[in-house]
C-alpha cells in the first residue's frame, strides 16, 4: 500500500506512535509518505520506502495567522496525486482529519483516496470537547472512512460525547518495538544520575496540567523518606516551573533532575527502577507501556485507559487521581522489596511484549487499512 501519514511531529505520544507505525509499515514493504510541518522526531535518518513532505505555509501580510490546515490540505492533495497514495492515516483529529477531508474533496472522483483517523486522547477529551471545537471535530470524524482509538476507554468517550456509532470505531492499541525497549540492550546510565544504592524514579511527559506534575513530586518526596532515590524528569512544558517550585517547597531540590526533551527514552527507561504517571487523564499512557517493556514497574492513576495497560499488582500499582499517599506507599512497597521488584519487572516486560508488541499490533492496522480500501 502507499500510505500518507500526518501527525504532530514534535514530542508527544501521538507523534511517536504515528512515526513508529510508519517505520514498521515501511519495513513490511509499504511505501510511507509523512506529511507534516517538520520531520517527525522519531524519524532520525534515511530509511527505505519512507519519504517526508514538509508542509510550507504561505506568508502574506494579510495572513495574520498561519494557514497551516489549508497548507496541509494542499500538501496532502499534491502528495496523493504525485505518489498515487491509497490512504491517508491522520493522527489526532484536529486539524488533521479536517485537512484530509478537504484534500479528498479536492481530488474528487478522479482519485478515490481513503482517510483513516486515529484518535489519541486530548483530541477527544480536551480539545474536541471545547465548545468551539466540538462541531468541527465531530464533522471531521464523520468524514473519515475509518476511525481508530488507542483504547476502549477512548472509544467509549468518543461514542458518549460525540454520538459516533460504536461500530464505526476500531480499537487498536499502541505498541512498542521489544528490541528497542529492552533493559539488556542498553548501556546503564544509572551511575551518572544517582548515587550508589539510590533508586532512579522516572517521569516522562509534556508537563501539561493533565499530567499533575505536582503529584509526581509529592509522591516522590514521600517515597524518598524511606527509600533513598532521585527523581529524573524527561520532557518539558508549561508546568515545569510548578515541579521546580514544589521540589523547593518540599526541600528536595537536590534530589530532582531535569533532563529536558530527549528524542529517545529507551536508554533511560532501561535504567529506571520505577515510572510515575499520576495523570488526571490518559487515553493510553504510551510511556507506561515503554517503561513496562523495559522491565520498569509503573505507579500510575486509575485514569482513562491506563488500567488497560498497567495491570494492578502485576506490572505496577494504580491509585485514584490525586491520592498521593496511596501511590507513594505503593512505590515504597515495590522499591523496598527486591524480590517483588524483580517479579514485577519480569511481568511488566512479558505483558508488554505479549499484548503490545509491534508484530501483534501493526498487522491490525494493515488489516484495517485493507478493509477500508476495499469498502463496505
Ligand atoms: O500525553 C499527551 O498529552 C500527548 C498526547 C499526544 O497527542 O501526543 O498523548 C496522547 O496520545 C498518546 C498516544 O496515543 C497516549 O499514550 C496518551 O495517553 C495521550 N494523552 C492523553 O490522553 C492525555
């Protein structure tokens, strides 16, 4: 198949999934055309059968705002015509599904292009439910030939809030490449980050309010009272100052390390002892899966799609949103008992590979594409 993929190319789970899907599909013989305003961050070098088409936004004094959505439609239209794409797979509904629909309308009957939209989370739970975005999100989903959601939870949210028929949404979970997320494969950087005998606790996110960054610091502070540890933050975003302030207020600044944005987190996951993800909402929690695949247990909230990824008591522990005490004592339980940690680490790896390996999930996308191309 010849497939166009559009995603947010910067840091974030939806861009990571879209890019890794494109790479996996190219390795399976498909021709992949990424169409976006920048090269996706997890597409670092030349790969056979992968092309990148940069969307240029025209500048003109009259245009006070960049017309990215229209420029994207034009690029989708041109790439489809020039390369004979069979299907556009857009990740994150707004504006990508809308732009794809415009491109399809421009092509008309001359080129029967199919559109698959993958919903990733905040496109439905936050952006799509803002009054001003609701109608266009619903409209654009309705114009897609196929819709996938990354968890049962996200499918339910979409059905409930947008009245999209349940049969129109296919759940296809996010995935990992088990060869990449592998503790044994990477050099251990633990000595560079923590002192001997200390535990390395990791949090990876875009530091948006939905991640409850202050809870990350509060859980860590309670854990650190009984298990000497350091908290390593990866990523950046609007709430980073809150993390700094909370660490200062709790007197643990010296135990918190900010590494900023990193292209690849596999090496860090592989030397972490625990991942914290106390989010308010999470459609899936890709970082939790990446941690599990690396043999790193997870302490997270029982929010959104997280319980579909993290199995309570087996691959980590779940607490209610904001229940810092419960999550901290779960973290202590895991890290103060080496036998328990080893069991969880092994189970986390096993479950991640058994349920969410690329070899299991990517063929689901291939079958879905074929179904959409063949039509009803
Ligand atoms: O976590 C974010 O805020 C980024 C967002 C994105 O669109 O990149 O992540 C969403 O998509 C990921 C990949 O499917 C999911 O693993 C995240 O759970 C989801 N985030 C939320 O639902 C908050």
